[in-house]
C-alpha cells in the first residue's frame, strides 16, 4: 500500500513496475544511477521497498513495445544509497 513513509513515496502495486522516461532528444547513455534512502533513515530499519533486480531498455519512442536491452542490474540494499550502473551493451 502506498504511504508517505521514507522509501515508500512511489510504491508500485505488486512486485513489478515499469517506468518510461521521455527525453527531448536522442542520447547515448553510458551509465544509470539509482538512489534509495539508506536503512538508517528508514522508520522500520529496512528498505525492502527498494528495487532489487531491474533492467534498462532504450526505446526510439514511447510507443515502441520492445526496446534494446542496455543492461540488467541488481541494487545492493547494503551498499551506498546512490549506486551507479554502467551500460552493459
């Protein structure tokens, strides 16, 4: 259930979600970053709401159903709050 606690401010229903970011021009990314609150700032002492496994795809437009896989990643909940992931392909 979505709530206003730190780390749950953009909750997805279920265990999967999708996000599409539309940019004003074509880019060639070299890395992606993902940031989540650290366990020390979480009211419950854990960050189970943080994404774990995620994939990034490049699309030519927002209506394209299948894009080019740029990488598959794992967010380390015990690592730094801000983590960088290089493009793999």
